[in-house]
C-alpha cells in the first residue's frame, strides 16, 4: 500500500470526528471517500496530510482548546503521523483543500509558483508549469489574472494545478465539485481522471457519488467517523440500505 491508515482516532475537545478508522490506497489507484455531510471525510484528509496536527497547535495557542490524535499513518513505507505538514508535502503527499482556497489577491501564475515553493531547481519548476498548462489550458490563458476574479470552475482547476506543482505521489482532493454547475463538474472530474492517468495516485472526497463511482477503482463509505462499507461501485450499489441511507441514490 502507498498509504496505510491504522486505527486513526481524531477528537476535537470532547467531540470524536474520526473513530478507530483503518483504510489504504494502492499506487496508481483512484480511491473515493463518500458519505453524508459531517461524516468526517475532510477531517480524515487533514489528519492524513498533517493539517490536524497543525490545527492542534493553533487551537492550543489561540483558544486553549485541544485536538487529540491516535493511530498511525504510513506513506510510501514511512510513518508520517508524527511529522509536520510541510515535511509530508516533501514526501509527495499533497492536499488539495475544500473550496479551492487560492491566494485570491495573487495572479494565477503566482499561485502556481506557490505550489512549487519547496522546489529549488528552476528547470524543474518550468517543466511542472508547462505540464499544468497542458492539463489546464485555461490557466495559461488566465496566467496573469487575479485569482479571486476566476470562476468557481477555474479556481478549482487552479487548486489542482497548484497541487501538481510539487512532485505528487498521492493527491488528496477534497470536494472538488462544491458550488459548481453540472457542466463544470463534469470538466473537473475529467481532469482528475487525466491526473490519475498520468500515474498520480488520487484519494478523492466527493458528494457526487454517481460521478466518482464511475471513476474510482475502490470506494470507502464513511458515517459518523467510521468506515461502514468498502468496495467497488457495483458491490456497494447492490446494498439497498447503503444506497438509500448513506449514498442518497
């Protein structure tokens, strides 16, 4: 397994958001995490990529609140749950956050360069930029536009493009279709499939179950911080209770 999560529990003060959760992602897979709102999907991604640990320090300093994390996260054969988020990025595990979150007052190209801030080789940065532009031609057309003026779909492409600027082995993408019109959702999903076709492993959190089930090789269903089902789209859709209660189909 490229990514292995074992017995992970995440508690914010007294609220348990992830409860003894274990899962894994193989190299070159596109794996989806689906489930109802509040299931813990985004928290799981943040725990995997080190952002929960960062939030713990912020909460302790600002509000005195606490975040407790138990369990292990192993990436590419190395345990990473005790190292900071920027060190996890260096290892090729990249988080593409929910609601895009570009640096709104910066240009498109400056946002992309920000994604490569840990790269020292200028030729490598140039090569990464060219590949992002090949995948997202719109970003090249908008390269000097202020990012906050982009449409929602363009901002999502920018978020994925920025994440691709630093040697990703595994790209965690959180709710890429949020707030997008159907035609833009379809385009974003098509680009995510192209990313996977480039040999980059993808872990995708998404509410659009029908769309991701067509793309993913395996799927995990989360509810109340626990994985309640795992399998292919065909296997999961055979369970009528699961389909109606947790997948909304």
